[in-house]
C-alpha cells in the first residue's frame, strides 16, 4: 500500500472505474482504498477521502509514456537481463506502465495499422510477464522499443509534464527507477 495520499489519488486517476479514493492508517499501516462511488461514505478518524478529480496535477500521457521508456533505468534493459538490468519482472512492469500510458495518449487517434502494433506489444508484454525467460526478454524489449521509437516524434509533439522530483506521488519511472514488481507507485 502507499505511504502518501498523493499516490492514492494518482492511482485512482489511473483506474477507469475509480470515482473516489480514501487514504489513512488502518491496523498500523497506511492504506489506500479505490472506490467505484461515494455510497456508504462515513467519517473515519485518520482518513482522507476525495473524488477522483482531487489529485495532484495530472501527467500528460504522451509525455509519461515517452519519459518512462527513455529513462536511464529502461535504456539499461535494452540489451537484456544483466548487471545493469537485473530484474526482468520490474522491467516488464515498467514496460506495461509505459504501454498503458501510450494507449491512453493514442486512444481514438491512431490508424488501425499502427494500433495493431501497439496492441501487439501490449499483448506480448503481458504474455511474457506470465512466463518470463531470459531468452525472450530482449526480443520483447526490442519490439516494444521499435514501436515507441516509431511513435516518438508524434509523442514529442504533445504537451510536456512539469514535475517536482521530490513529489512522492510520482510514479517510480519519473523518479529514475523501474517500477516495483507489481506497481509503479511502490
């Protein structure tokens, strides 16, 4: 679970079904709850709750996607698993995060042929995540990189994000790290 309510709010922004979020201390740990409505709302000491719109400034999806795949941490994984990229699971979680941002940025604007490539890398990355092998890792990474490189000019033409690197609610790739094994907000 998150250690900052801004992370909780950003997580809600990333989940289509989320309309509200709650963050607070429960059983000695901080907890983030994503909600589908504000039904059943009640006061709880030590919790902050808000609607989806009450979150830190949004990060433009095109910029987020491109910044993630062009980070030093991601580039270190381009040649496969090794000293510079020891954790394939974290690299794949980061690729999935970048592809998700790419899909949001391109929703309704890509031609069918280009969309086919984006859908293919999304599918291949997800499949690889469930059955990882060092042999196929560079193949999946290379295919992902080719699609992002082909769309780089288009992505660069979109608004850039203005971020404060000390903001703990930023996803890990924007703070120079790969995502965690299951989340980019760990």
